[in-house]
């Protein structure tokens, strides 16, 4: 943690950021919990109401990050139409990745309809867990038998009610660290799989199940592949600040996060019907996306958004 985030002024800034949002979050989760008894007889109506509640919470913290902390976020790649349903996959760098995903969601009119895959243990956290259940967040236990039942119930709800949704997953299953990269490198070398700098090898079971279940949905779902990148001026270590993301505390406590940080999202958009139908083909397709992410991030490491492989770059702020 940088010294500037431990000063009395920084702590006060963090409290002024965090406490109003926490109170907002608690109120929202109380409201979401109260809707639970009505979600079975009125699923579409309760989903819409809960999405509006979720929007207020996520828009609050996003405004604080972008406007209050001056976050400089740039994007490149494919444009995202407003109101389009999607399976969203991304590399996982930090707890702060949600700011970058939400920056796109709010501009696509899908912030309130964003649903993240979450750890099943969170369902027992008072209000927070109940709110996640009320929102229809898929709860993942990493027990595939249980997870598959959870996924299929969710997919059936999406298909039967034609619900608006961004279904967001970090396909690596965990945040990137050098230690975890060394572990995935060993795993890949032992299985004859490619090793990708800056990203972990993706886990495919959940993604394959999503695509196979939602391919024929009347909701016309697309697949968005997001490559998340960070750069910190004056950073140290092996990568000299590249892919060095701020902590949640730093986004609360710093007067401005840009500089020293810059944030970028490269977007790929695919028609779900263009993807392979069989499991092996989908695994290969996902592996190809991660190979592309690795190439993009290697190019950005030296040139940031000047890297020619990004195409046109647009600032969101």
C-alpha cells in the first residue's frame, strides 16, 4: 500500500467514499431480500425490479471511480450495441476488474442486468448473500455436479422468460499472480498445452455449458471477450508496473487514480451461433481467445495503447 493511502486525509477520503456506498448496499440488499418470496410467482417482474435496485448500487460506485477518482479508461476493438444480451468472459487480474467490466456495461445499458458467477459460500453472508440469490447470481461451488444443476436452472430461467442479462465469468477461475502463473505453466507443460504470458490457462467447463445451453435462446445472446489491462506509472517489479492493478482500498483512498494508473479494455464480440457446437471445439475456441489475449497484452506491455494490434482506441472519460 502506498504511503499516500495511509495518511489521515486518505483515510477520510476512503471513508467518505465507502460509508455512503455501504449504507446504500445494505439498504439495497434488504430490499432484494424482501423480494425473495415474490420471485417464484412473478419471476420476470421481480427480476426487472431487482435489476433496477442493482443498477443504483453499481452505478454509485462506478461514478465514484470514474468521476470522483478520475479513472482514465480506454477501450478498443468491437463496439457493443445497447441492450444486447451476452455471455461475457474476461481475464482476471484484480478485485478491481469489476470497474472495467462495469464501465462497458453502464454504456451498453446493461449495468443493472449484469450477473457475475460468485462463490457459493457467499450465499450465507447475511443480506449480501441473500441479495445475490435474489438477483439470480449463479453460485459456484467448484463441485461440478452441483454447479451444473445451478447453471441449468439459471439458463432455463433466461430462456423461458427472455430476461435481459450480461452473464459475466472470469474464465481463469482465480486472479492472476506470478505464483499461480508458475503453477499453470507446470500444468500446461505436463498436459502439452500452450503457456500464455500475462494470463492463466482458462477453465472451460462452465463456458461450454453456457454456450451449449444458450445457443438456441430466443434472447439472441452474443459472446463478449474482454481483455483487461492495467499500467501503473513508476511501477517496479518484473513488469515495471504493467498489469499492476490498484487495490480496492487504493481506489477508495487516493484523490486520483489516473495518474498513476491507466486502464484499458479490448473487446471482441461474437455471434453465439458462429461458435463450435461440440465440447472439444468450444474448448479450442476458448483457448484461442486466451492466446489472442496473451498476444495483445505482450504488445501492450511495451507500447500500451500505441500497440497497433488494438486498432482504434477510444477514451471513456
